[in-house]
C-alpha cells in the first residue's frame, strides 16, 4: 500500500495541470495511479492548483466510481454490475460475496486486508458473470466459485 502523500509531493505532482485546459480528471488519475487513492489532502492541493474549491474537486472524485478516497485494501474483489453479468446471475454472486466477506459493496475489512468494490462493465462480457480479483478477471462464476474466492481473500480457505 502506498504511503500517505505529503502536501509537497502532491504539489509537485500536479504542478503542470490547469483547470482551464481540462486537466482536472487527468490530474486525479495521476494522483490515484501514484498513491492508490485521492486523499483529502490531495483534493485540497489540487483545488488550490486549479484555482477552484475542494468541493468541486470532490464532486468529480465522487462522481466517478473508479476514484477512491481511502487507501485500497491489500486484496480486493471488484464485482461487475454490468448488464450481461447481472443477466447471468451477478446479483446472486454479489449476495454470496457480501455474505461470505461480511462486507457491504465498497466496504473493506477493518484491518484493510480485503475489500469488495462495485465495478462497471469492462467489455469482457463473454466471461460473464465475473469479478476482478486483485485486478484479474475471474469469469464464468458460479455462486460456489464466488464463495471460494471470497474465503480465500478473507483468509478462511
Ligand atoms: S457486464 Fe460484466 S463484464 Fe460486461
């Protein structure tokens, strides 16, 4: 997990970005790629760089599901909420994951070791229903496979 970024590091990272040139989203992407999430400090630094308000920056962060405001867990299951996956039983798989992990969607364990996140279709629908386990597609899921994956992530395998 990446360390909490310092204000100085963040200022250097976003120094070339300008709001008028449509750089808000690219700047947020760079921050998240570097640190794994967009912290409160990052939002404040970026707002100052862009001569706008933290509320506006936070609005963009919260609008796009891919941005995080907390450090990511060590292991993560991303559940695909797209139509093909749901048509093929994705909601039952989500329920099994939530029950086994004892987490809500977009929740993570108190110690930060594992989490469950809402995802959007990434175009690999031929493998529906699916999740992304630590960034890798695990497709053609059954409820039994989903429970096995969740137990493994949780350390109960
Ligand atoms: S709907 Fe799940 S990958 Fe497309």
